[in-house]
């Protein structure tokens, strides 16, 4: 399948999930994050869910990471340059809904890409090599390119199965180091 066909296929699969299924998936992924990764005192980039797209509820990861003394930043998108800046997320009071219904910080301290230990990455599909398909604007690829080599890129996927291979990958596409699904963790 092409990237666009994969986007449509996985958006359709997500749309079919009930609120209860989505919450169970989110809880399972959160549990795996903390059972497999040491986040204490680390700098973490974490996307916040676009609810209308039934993204994984990452607020529980934020809450638990904060309780461990991690510094958690969330992205704010610049739609003109298709780039992300990461803003320290300390309170839901910081958030506002962007014109695209994305929860984003309206204020806060920016953390540069080179300081992150972990980046949790949204995705629609992923293959067995760690190649991902997102929404197609390249925001995360541009951001991940700026992160240090020691930084671990972790995808969060609603579904356990991986694609054999995603065709049409470009040299600007950045592979992930791992992917957490409801019942598995894949390392690439």
C-alpha cells in the first residue's frame, strides 16, 4: 500500500474503536512505557492526543512521568514552516486548542531538540524496520533530525501488527528505535 492508502486504512481502523477500546489501548501502552523505560529525571517529548482522531491518551504518561521527576515537553506546531518547537508542559492550564484541534501550549519554556532523552512519536502505521507513516507533513521528521544520537524515538501504535514494508520512504524520513503497541514492544 502507498503511504496515503495506509493513512486511510489506519484512520478507518481507529475510527471503528469504541471509547472503551481506546481507553484500554491507552492504559496498556502507558503501562508498557513505564515497565520498559526509565524516565526518572529524563527530558521527554510527548505528543498530546487529538481527540477527534482517536489518538492514544498520553495524558496518563505525562502525569506519571512528572511524578518521577521527568521534564516533559509537548509540541507546538508552526504551520508556516511545518516545524515543531517543544514547550515544557507543567499544567493543563498552559494548553489551548489550535485551529486544527490539537492541544498545544500557549506559553512556557522551550526545550531545544538536542536536550531530549526520549521522544514519543504519534503514527498511523509502522513497518518492521521502524519506518512510520504519520499525517504527511513531516513535522516529526524535521524535529527528530535535530535530536542527539543518544535520544530514543518511540512510536505509540493502536494496533499490534506491523506492516512488512512501507513503500515510498524518502531520505528525509526518520526511523524509530522502538514501537509500543497494546500487547507488544518492537525494537528496531
